[in-house]
C-alpha cells in the first residue's frame, strides 16, 4: 500500500465515522435524547419527570420510573409473577420469538412486559401494574396476563384498590389466541375486584391501543390519561383508509378522546399522584366530608366533578 492509498483509506474511515447513523442502542446508552428543540440531556428531562419543559411532551417512561414518581423512589414492593412456558406456538418470523423474548428481557431487565407492585398514596395501600414499552411494545401475552391476574388477586386478598398504568400496542401476535384470551381473563379478574367493591383506576399513557384498549384499559371506575397520549383501537391510517375521509386534528389523542367522553380527565404527570390519591379517598369514602349517609351520593358526585374540573 503506497502513501496515497493510505491517506485515501484513512479519509474514508473518518467519513464513515462521521456519517455512521447512531443505532437505537447508541441512542439508548447515550446521555442525550431529543424533543422539540433538538437534543436534550436525559438528566435534565428526568428532573422534570421526563416531561419536556418547552412543549410539555410526556415522554415514555419505564415502570420503575413510573412507580418512583407515584410512590416515592423505591418506596414500593415489587412482586415476582408466574411466567408460563415461553413460545407456546413455536413462532418464528424474521427472528424466532424465543430470541425476541431474550433480547426484550436483556433490554428491560424484566421477565415479562408488565411489572406488579404495592405502594401507598395518601396513606392508602395500592396494588399497581405498569407496562414497559421496550418489552416487545408492551404487548400482552400469557405472562403479562398472569402478572395482571396476580396483581388483582393480591389486591383482593389485601383489600387494596387496583391501579393500572396502561401502555402497549395490543395483544402479542406471536402467541395468537393465547394472547387474545387475556382480554377475557383480565375482564373476569376485574369483575372479581369490583364484586369486592374495590376501586379500579386506570391511568392511560402513550400509546394504549388494540386489545388493551378493548379490554382492561377501558374497564376502570375512572379513566385518567396523560396529556398527548395516543388512545386507539385501530390505527389512524387504517381508519382513514376505511372511511375515506380526512380525520380531525389530534384524532385519537387524549385531548380529543376526552371531548368525546372516552376518558374522564387528563392529568399532568407531576399531579398524578395527588389526583389519584384524592380520587381513591373519594372512592373508598375516606374523605370525612362525604361520609354522612343522607348525602353520600350527592357529595360523591360533587367531589368527583371537583376533581375532574
Ligand atoms: Zn419538547
């Protein structure tokens, strides 16, 4: 190799290094992420509970970050939930389902996409579940169904309200009907909870779609959503293709579905814990102002509308 070739080769290497596209992994491991004004330091975003100070975008967060905000840092008990047999249908597409599960577990540190914990808000013990979007899009399959049922069972046995922080694209296709059957299983479990008069509160986060919207995320006594969350069954492109009409602005976002009565209220992340605490106090009739028998219903209604306003 003569000196001219060496210089050309070195130049090419530098060019490749500059133009090399950052992989998803590079972005995930870097100190930076991006929002409306370009790059933003993750630690600055974290100080603001992962909400952009400029555009108020509520960035997606992991279940442990969510529980740290709701219950206080590490101030909750994490449960190990049953894990059914992996890959019951021996599914394979461009990659085997077993390999996909392996990478999702490595990426999130979770055994399945749903985390179950018990913590306290306003001195009220709460059982809660939250999903991790980094675990195969927080889709629901047998393991997540088991986690949800474990949480409900714990809530019933310990007489606590149940809080579901919903997220996910729907039922996981790699487990086909086994995934779809989780819609029925979670619905029946919620009925058991309600039969014990225990509150079921749903906090919908971005994105909540498909079979998740069509089952457990829409069966709450109260439905709260974070600002700007996508809440849908079918995707907007599919709907537009079917109805052949231009869809309204903000279609399927929290603000739009609140107007159409799909959800009860939109709450900013920094106020979620306080608002959920107030709602649970009302639902459990722990608020002394609503405990008199004769005006219980009227007062409940008034208190709920005050919270919603
Ligand atoms: Zn922003």
